C-alpha cells in the first residue's frame, strides 16, 4: 500500500433542516488501499459518500483528488473524475445483458452502429479478470446478486476508476460469494485502486481492510490502522458504549403450559417446501437458522400467505385458519416484516406516517379511512416508542437510514397488534446499535404476549434471542434445538450434516 493520498476530504460540513449531518469531518484514501468507513446508521457515512459523488453539496471544506480540488455536481461527473460507486441494491438494468450493463451509455461504435462483437468480447475479458466464466450475453437477471455486483465493479474498472466505493456489497451474499468479492477487491488494490468499503460485518472489516475511519453523530471519531483496535474497542468507539451495555438482553420467558399461538402441521407449497411443521407458544421467540436457500424465507412467506400452502393445516390461537393470501394472514393477526425491506416493505415515496398506518388501514378497510390527525397520532406514538430518527412523521420513508426504515416496518405491524410476528432478516445491513434496539423490541413484544419467528443469517443473534431454534437445510426442517443451551458450532454441525 502506497503512502500517497489519492483522496483528501478536509473539514467537510453539511447541514440539513434541523440537523448537522457532518461537522468538519476529515477523510483520506491512499493509493492501493482498502479503507473501511464505519459508524452507526445516521453517523454520516452516506452523507460523506454522497458529498464525494456530488449527490449532496458541502457547506464547508475541500475535496482533493490527486492534489487537485474537485466539486462534482453529480454521480456522472464523479464517474468522469474516476470515482465509481457500487450500492447495496444493485442499480443496473436486469433486462439487459451483462455486457450491455457494463457498457450502457458508452457503447463502442462501428460503421454508425453499436459494435456488439467488441462489447461482448471486452465484457468477457473483464469478467474473466474476476475469475468468472459466464455468458455475458445473457440477461443480468439470470445471475445471482454476487454476479450482478461484479458487473457493477467491472463497469467501474472499465471506466478506469481511481476510487471504488462499495456500499454494503456483502449484505445479500453467501460466504463463497463474499470470498470471491474479497479476492476481486484485493486484485484491484494490487493494481493501485483505492477502495472505500462500507459494511456492518465486523469480521469482514478485519478480513480485508488496511485502515478504518469511524464516524459518530456526524463527527469524526478517528482513523486507525486495522490492527490498532480490537473488535470490542471498535464497537465502543462506533456506539459510545461497550458491547455488554448494548446487548444486555433478556430472553423471553415462556411457561411450559403456555397455549400454542401458532401450529403449522405438515404444510407445503407447490415448488419450495414439501412438508414442514412449526409450533409456536404464546410469548415465545423461535429462531430460524440455515444457509441462504435453505427454505427459511419460503416457510415464512407460506405462513403469511405470500406463497399459498397447498397442503397441511394452520391453527392460530387454537382456531384452524385458512391463509390463502396476506390479507387472510393480517385478519388472522399475523404480521410479516420481509427480508428485502426496500423492495417488499418500505414504500419509499410515501411518508413515515403513511407507511406506518398501512396495516391498520388495510384491516379497517378503505371505505373507512383514518383521518390525517388519527394517522399522525398513531405515527408519532411509534416514532417516539421506537426512537425513529426523523424531524417529523411527514419525512419520506425512503430518505431514512436502513435501521430507521426497519423500525418503520416494525411500527406498521406493532400498530396492528399482531398475535404472531414474523421477522425475516430484520437486522441485515444495519449497525450494531440498531441491531440491539430491534432485538430488544422483539423481546419486549414477547413479554406482552406476541409470538415471534425470527430469521437471521447471524447465528450469534439467533442464539442470543431464541427460546428454540429451528434448523433448516435443503428446504427441510432438519432439527429443533433449545436456544439457551447451544453454540454456533452445534448449529453449524447440524447444517453441515443434516442431522435431525
């Protein structure tokens, strides 16, 4: 790694109405460096990156690229300067081919038309550099999220980017895909590219980074070499509290003679789940563990009616219940926070108020609309209860951080007083402090009698919160174990062996 700074952001300040988003923040990136940018949701990471890429204009400070001051007016100008960004949600065109996505807007031409042979040849060469032997003429939608992200990176490499910004690139990847991405990052680093890496996965920070910069509440906490801080010290600096305080959680207490709130007996759908049975007591939290594709999400969607069960029986609070669609599930007092909050949960262009009242209004029926005053009262109640960071309930939900968006979805269902709450990866892509808040809210709801199904890829939080853990593999339930007396190794062994 060179000692030469290719990027210097000096005393950057940005204010929005009612909030100082960044206060004289310094950040530097060296040539051939992987530099992690860290902090809780709302710490200022996204604002700093948007300043660098021209989405937000700074109030004070300077940005120097190779020693020359720049002030990009938008992402396109930033890309022309050599600054390219790959976002958590892949923002490419799924209907176009891999090759077309790499070269869209700058296709090589020949004899007045697009040179398809050149496009496909160069695209294949670029993907081969990432050790990917794929058909670049296939639509991007044919490939996994990992390949789609590699396509974004290939585009950045081809436009000769000096700086690559990776914003939560691993949140939807499995372990092998993460390692493939890390190999690519190391190759690009060796070629002299500077990489800004934003992630909430602590292990990944230490696996691939050279330095890290920590922000908290819009202020610079500090920049450190990767070996200067332990994980414990890193979390303490990010949150301002130590981990023991953050995760001081009490697992839900469930009485042996408690009634079953949900019983699913031998349910299955047409193509995903053949036969699965789940029992959930009142006030109990059951964790679903398993690898990506193991059937966790498919089971949750079937219980909520997003996928229709074609066999088996479902009982809610002792009553046999037919769940043909999500509306039936809502009427049966089942709530569902989906895995992809941006695609399936949050309606970004609607306000926080409008997002929160959706489930309640759906149950009331749209012939009985709630007044705006009633909606505002409801929204303000849950904004305060869940500590959603916003100046008011009229802010667009899409403008919130990931953790606050997740709280809005949770507020939507809490307002509807469910008996069963299904949470699919509610802590994915959010910071450690927000994770603890979500987990604390889950457990508080259990004490009030709500029964919770909690799906997570992070085994430590499954173990931390669950009374029982259902382990899935190959879209089957292979085991059910006590959550209080197990280890990650116990779960991984069952996943690997498929033992019942």
